[in-house]
C-alpha cells in the first residue's frame, strides 16, 4: 500500500492538527509541508479509517463548498451547497479505492480530483434535469485556462468562464456538439484543463479509453476550425472586446 514516508507512525490527531496548520500556512502563502494532509487522505482512502475520512471532510469542507458556490452551473441547479458537497465527497470515496490511490502521488493531485468530483456532480444533476448552463470554453482560451502547474488555477478558470458567459457563445458552441462525449471532452480539456487520462478516469462511462478522449477532442476542434460562421462570430466578439 502507498505510504507517506516518515508519517505513517504519527497519531491521527497529530496528523490532522498538522494538516490544518500547514493548510493555513499555504493560504498565507508561506512555506508549508503538504505531506501531513496527504497522509490524512492516505489513512482515509487506503486504510479506510472512518475517523480519518471524517477529518478529511472537516478539513476540506470550506474549500469544497467554495468550489460548489463558484461553479457556473450551481445557480441553475436548484440545490443547496451541502448537497453537492456531500455528493462530491461520496464520489471520491467510492472512486479512489486502496488499489487506485497510487495514481495520486501528492496532495495537489488528490485535491484536483476532488475538484473534478465537484464539477461532475453539479454537471450531472443539471444534465439529468435537462437544464444547460454556460460552462464550456474554446481552444483559443486553453492557454489561459491551463490549470496544470498554475497556482492561481481557480482564478484563471473563473476568468475563462466569465468570458464565455459574457460573450454569449455557449448557445453557438452547444449547437455544434454532437454528443455528450464531445461536451465532456471540450469542457474537461479547455475549462478544467484536464489531461486525457484524467478525463478518462473521471468519465469512464463516457469514454472507452484514453485514446477515445483524444479522438473526441480532436474531432470537435477540427469541425470548429472549419466552421466559418463560428469563426466569424469569434472574430466579431474579439473586435468588440478590444
């Protein structure tokens, strides 16, 4: 089983306390040690210690709540924040089994997956209810919406989404999506900044394998590049915005 070297012998109360302290240091933008929070996740998801999972929930409840509140589809969902918070944690608990924990080498990857779970549960409810929202980006915004390696990823994502909403492009883009697979490929790649393997891990029911993610994304982009009407619209919006 994966372990956090040097921390597995510490008591759970100590790990949780240090996790809280190091998280506070992170938000103060000072030097911090993410190993303690990673170890807390490990005990919850690998050892399956219920108390550890409860402490993970307590520690990250404010952060997950903020992700839900800022999600562009939340206002249209008709649900309370707590509903999506609980669904996101449940989704992670079920998905990240002891055997799969090794796919997450550090705390950042675990939190990124938890954020993916938030997007998934909010979007799934909206889709089931038949309500759509403006939550897709274009290839032109991929460079600025690259969450990989960006310390300000959430801010970048919000700016990208705000631009799409302000320009009113979603109706045009949505009409050009031919399947749920294409929608998720575009959303995951260019709004969330997910890699194909991450998209496949999140939506295994949608994609048959990682190559299927690549194919769906490239098919959409190839079609959009040939769409003169959409290109003209984008050019108009760019001129007006400038």
